[in-house]
C-alpha cells in the first residue's frame, strides 16, 4: 500500500488539514467553520508536537498520515526521511509532502492563544482567517 | 535492534557515547584529545543535520548504532519515532532511544556553540573536547548500562532510556 506523509512546521496541524482535504473530509473549496468539525479544541490543546495524525485512506487507496511541529529548520523532515532510510522503506511506496505556506503574525498569535481558555475564541478566528487565505495553496500542495 | 543515541546537536555527547558503545573509544579510561577529535562525526555535523538519524556502526551483538540531534525537543523525536513505528509496523522492540543530553556540561555547550553555531572551530573544538573528556567517565558508565540492558534484554525502567512503544495517538 502506498503511504503519503504530510508534514508542516507550525503548531496548528496544517499538514493534517491538507490530509483531510485529500481524503475528502474537508472540501476542495474553503467552507467557513468546517475546519473545526475535524479538529476539536481539546484535540488541538492536547496534541504534542510530532505526534502522528491518522488521516485515513484516499479514494485511490493511499494511506495518509500527518505530522506537525513548530518551526525547527527541517528537523521534522529530516526525522521522517531518515527513519525511512534506516528501515530501508522503499521511497517509491512512500512519499513526503511538506506544507510550505507562508505564515503570518496573526496566525502565530492565533496558534498561541488557541489553547488558552478565555481567548480561544479569538485564536479560532485568527487561525481560520489564515487558513481561509492559504486554503487554495493547501489544496494544491496535496493534489500535485 | 537499532540503538539511537540522541542529544542537543547530535555531534558531541551522542557521537562520543555511540563510539564508546562500538569500542571505537575506550570504556575503561578517558581517551586522548586526538582520539576524540579524529572521530568522523565528533564536532562535524551542522545545523542542517539536526534530525538526521545517522548510522555510526554495528556493535558486537549485531545492533545498529545511530546518532541524532533533536535540539531541546526530545518529545518531538519520541513522538515522530513512535508514529513512524506504528505507521510502518516496524516492531515494538526494534528500536531503543538513549538520551545522553544530561551528560552535556557548560564547557560542551560553550564550545559547541562557538564551533557549530558561530563557526569558530579553532576555539570551540578544543573547549568542547575538554568538556567531553571531563564527563567521559559518566558517559562510559551510561553506555555500559545500555550494553548490560542489551545483554539482559530490552526491558528497563531507566529514565534516560526510552523505547519506541505504542502510545496513544491523537486524532
């Protein structure tokens, strides 16, 4: 079975969002509020960096998983690709896609306050605004 | 089994520990400066190598020895390794992570910063080598502990040694 690993370097799991677009749990066109149907606030708050997100399978039978970690100069990509190397996992059966969408100050602020009880609403607004802006790029990055 | 020694930069304490494990450095005495500085990976890896799991050699028990740098984020390493192990079903006991960052002293930090970050190799490398030699006995003891665990079997409760298991998965 072919495996697709999506990685992103930010606290919010953009890689998982891209994976959900690919598997159809999120639509190809941005829909307001839809993102919070697949990411619960509790899951986002408790999600430690580098933890795997099981996304599911695509219609074509590709297994999709995602990892995210706040920026770290390629540490996540290095870890994933060198793990494949040490276990000699055929890279024809497994591809890595890195989400390289530009960040913004409001997205950074949104991610920072997302886990705080009183201001998580503001965090959701800021994060969703950013996702709305980069949504076409997220779709492109996993469909190419 | 694959044994991965990890520390902040993956080029000083983890490389030293891996080489002690492989018998490239002595276990019963501290090596000389030259012995340490002649190691292929000691103080040689750069910022772009952080996260690259690098093969160092195979020990007498048939285990593959690796080193990796993971900054001050061991949990990131554990989570990625655990996730990948589950994703590809590589087996619960196929891998052991050994954290040797607690053996890094201030001389190693300062020397490593000068050599790897700023590029002042001529100043930083002797300082980091001196710091490594100061902690050498403790590192050798830790490696001896790992070896005794490997001889006995992989079960351990040591805090520095963490095996890739099957954790709870988010989402």
